[in-house]
């Protein structure tokens, strides 16, 4: 994974954009939707995303399954973006949605931002589109790559409230490509973000 703090800033500014930077439009408005809480419908949607799965159907990812998957992916996207924008020292709400590497990278980005005395302000406007770019199974692992186009209002300020970057009055369109993954042999139906592509 090619990460740079420059990209992290883009995410912080662009939606504090794309996980990764770290980065659902069925849900509009400010960060009130999931602030501090994991969405209750998220686990249910992700469980359905693997096609009403039975042991013999674990590999099925047909049109219906993809449609249900995207519902969960949208929620995951907004949850991760808003969690990353919180001015905390570490990821909290979205931790179950991230694999270990992504979780560590997000936390390092947060620590670096906080060490500079900067904090983020973000209003998540919504997702314009979320489309599956590709899905493929490697051994027992199913990977799904999703292209997101979303809109946010974001800026970075210093401890004196001076704007370092971004515009608190301007809506910005962001483009992210995230890769979600799950073990098709695992009883755990949840997907995790495993990569963000530039």
C-alpha cells in the first residue's frame, strides 16, 4: 500500500478522504448520523451481503449479493470517514471495519496530525455514487474493490483556529477506491477495509 502523509491530508481535507484516507450517500448531513456510535443496521447489512449465505453458498457473489454489499459499503465508508475526522488520538467506532494494517495507518496519521496541533472539521454531505470496480476470490479470500464519489466540506485548523488547508464554506468532491475483504470460510460474515488505492 502506498500511503503518504500528503494523501492523508487530502483525506483529512477531502473527507479526511478515502481511509484511508482513510474514507455512505443514503445518509445526509453533518457527522451526526454515526457520531460516537456504530450504526445498528451495519452488521445486519453486511451479513446479508454474502448472499443469504449457507456453507455451500459462501462463494456466491451475484447481482443480488453485490447490491446488498454496496449498502453496507456505503455505511462503512461514511462511518470510517467521520471516525477518522474525529479529533481523537485513535480510531474507535470504525475499528471493526478495518484490518490491522489499515487501523495502524489511520492511527499513525491521527497521531501525526495531533502532534502538529492540528484538528479537522468535516461535514459529510453524502455519497454521489458507489460502484463495484471488480471482485475476485483468491483461495478463500474474497476481495471487492469499490469506487466511491462523495461530497464533503472540510478544513484543517491549528490550535489558534487558523485555517491551514481546506475551506469550511466549500463543498468538495472526492474520489476514493477502497478494497474490502472477507474470508469466505470464516463464520464471521463481516467485511473489512484492507486497502485504499490512489
